[in-house]
C-alpha cells in the first residue's frame, strides 16, 4: 500500500472495507463516491500524506480508527452527509486537523475520536483525555463552527 497514490471505487460498492487503504503513505486525495454508506475500521489509518477527503451524501457511518494518524489532514466536512456515527478513535492523532464540520444527524461519537487533535478545538476543551461528559462539549463546538 505504500506506493498507492490514487484510489478508484467501483460504482456498485456500498462500503469501504476494513484496512482498505491502510498505510498508503503517499495517498493525497480520496474521493469517496455516492452510494457508499460506510467506511470500515482502519480504512485509511496511517495515510500520513492525505490532505483531502470528499465524502458522499449517502455516508452514514465511519468506523474505528478510519483516519487515525492522517497527520496531513487539515479539514473534514461532513455537513452534507447523513453520518450518524463516528467510531472510536476515528480521527485520532490527526495533528494538522483544524476544521471539522459535523451534521445534525450525528448521534454516536466513539471514545477518543479526536484524541491528539489539539489544533481542532479551543484549549478549554481537552480532547486528549475527554470522557462522555466533555464529548458533548466537543460536538457542540463542532456544530457551532
């Protein structure tokens, strides 16, 4: 996977599988097509050059650690999607992540979704060690952007 620079999804695919593009370290842009409803666990983990992700309207869930360690990722916009769930550690240690937009459809936020994303939220919200009490504060902040 280290040599993968581009990923093309077939039209009849409805899920990006677990580990599908894991550790594709020179992958820069991902365009996930309409019709895909879920992104599996660790699908893009360790894609350290990933800067841009285009999500489809049909997307409903993103699995555990799907984008963990995507250290070049700066912006994620899910507003136009139907995302209801972000799994545990989804954007964990995305150290460059500064902008995150979530839709009102978001219902479930796993533990440590934004662990290590210190550029994402104001300093009064501790994303490195939050529990369920501060998770709602993080979501409220992201929705207010």
